[in-house]
């Protein structure tokens, strides 16, 4: 099977007319939140790091800052949870560390005495050899450190020295199996249009030890600041970007912090809310904003548990034909952590496979032509044509319609399917498929999310 042609960006689009790119926010689970951070020593702040599914079991690594007063002020603990269905979670007793209540009967896998990491970026890395089946990279001032584990529960620090020194406290990491690279996004401050702001810098490593110098990847632009209408006390900042591989693309959930106070209520800890938007890249260096930059993850209404601050885990969990994204949220905005007894919890948002972004034609017919891609015997589409239809034809590399695969010979697709096989009335020679072909789609009242050959 060839790579799916995704329509999140224009890289595989040769031409299109009458189509609009639409972003589809995840559908939140009606029973959210799925995990409440409600123990006394989780009352400061909570941070969701990683959720993955292994051998039928969901695994979650998350953290919290314990309390705001006394000996526990600002101390960061990291916990582990498991689930059979991804909705009902249990907190296993790991017996490794003494918690603030004096017990080892808890789910703590890292404590402040080990090293107070933020954002538990756990990656499966069996290629690293014994003792390194899992890799964890996370911030612990004054830089980002690496740890290894065989089970994801007992961790050994590689070095007391940071692998990425002097960068900010927010960093997200992934292991890109396709390119065989560790990839990271780390926070730093930069003067942007007269104001010191958070930006995100990209870095890569072949072994998790030696990282390239982080260079700017996503910087707030004038479109990000359009909502301020020139008010100098307001601005947009790039707070963090969990990144991950999705087929032929690298995707990221970029946190746009919309600050409403120039100096910050807590120094640089500005007051504001976060918009979660989608970005994409083909090479990990050049990152593009997707579509009209509308939210890929909706914030709840003000006063609800996820109505003040919302951030995603570092990647999807692919479960059959469903994409699951776990997210951490609070009922208060960023910068208001000291103003009361706020609610914090973990929720779940879901998409059907490939259906984050689509190209849609309304009443008037739209037309799409892909770049030439390796062909196969059958053409598949992931599309919603329940109110209209899609027809297709195949083009050779010269742009000529392949005999037998003309539009008027195509049986219209008028349903809603994650995997529909496009068929033509007349059978054609198999030889016509042993080359690179472009696909021309005609859409009416329909939306296409991906296509591929098998």
C-alpha cells in the first residue's frame, strides 16, 4: 500500500478549484474528564506528558506540582496510570517513592529528589538496546535531561548534565521511526515586534544524547496578533508544540498563548488563554500553519473544568479507525495559578482516521488534482459524500487521462466511508497501474480527507 495522500497541506496537491480546507476540532468525550488530579499533593498544577497503547493497555505518564505553600511549594512529581479502554483509569501502586503523605503506596515514577522534570516525554525506543527500551527527555533546570528505562516505570538518568542546556521549561519530544531521528521543540524567549515573547525552537538527535543547536521553528506573526487590534498590552506567544509523525507528515499541536498583560502577573508568567492549533511539516525544519488557524482542540466554556487553559499530550493514540488525543485542562487561565482552588484534570478528544482536515466543495462543483504518486490496482478514498458525490479519473505524468479511467466511466461515490474503493465501469489493463499517476477528483457537496492506492 502506498502512503496516503493527506490534504492537511498543499504538498501533494497539483491544483484545486472550488474547494475549501476545513479544520475539524476533536470530538470531546461526553464523560470527560477521564482522570481527575484531585489528591492533596496534586493541587498545585498538573501536566500531561504521554499516553500510548501497548499490547492492549493504555499507559499514561503525567505530572503535578505539589501545593503552593510550605515544604512542597513548587515540587514536581510524576505519576503513572493504566487503562483497558482509555476511559476508566487505574493508579497502580509502584512502591518506589515516598509521597508527601509519607507512603510508598502510590503511582509515582519520578519524584523531586530524583530530578524535578516537567512534561514526561516518554518514547518507545527498543532499537536503543537493553535498558533503553523507553527514553524520557524532559526539562529540569537549567536544561533538558535524558533518562532510560526497560519498562517505562524505573528510570536511570544518563547524565547529571543537560543534553540541551539553557533553554526554557517547556519541551516536547518524539522519536520519528520513519526518519530514525529524535525530534524536539523547546521554548525560548525572543524579541518579536518590540516585545519579549515565547517562541519554539526545533532540534534533532540521532541518539538522544547529542542534539543540534535549537533554531527558531515557529514564531508569532502578525496574523497571531490580529486579535489585539494594536493594544500593546496584548500579544500572542508560542507556548509549546507537541510534535509527532502521522504518515508522510509531521504534525504539531501548537499552543498559542494569548496574553492580556504586557509585563505578566507573575513576571513573565503572563495572564492569558491558550488556543490549540494545528501545524505541519514535511522535513521537520519548515513548519506551516494549517488552514485558517482555527482551533483543532476546543476550549470549554468559561467556568467549566476545561474552560481556562487547555494543552494536549505529545501525540495521538491510534485505536483502530479512531484517533484519540488526551489533553490536560484547567478552569482558570494561564498566570492565575495562585488565585484559588482551581480544578485540573485530563480529558479525551477523538477523530475518525485522517479526519482532522478535509477539502470540501459546497453546492458548486470543486475539482482537485494530486501530484503524481505511485499507483496500484485500486484507488481508495476517505470521504464524506452523504449529501453529494465524488467521481474520479486517473492521469498519466503527461496529464493525459488513462484509457478506461475517465470520469464518465467512474461509478459515483455517494456515501460516507473511511475507506471506499473507487471503481470504473470498464476494466483496464493492469499495466496501466505500474507507474506514477495523478488522481483528479470532482466533488459536489462532498469532503475528502485522504486517498491512496493499494
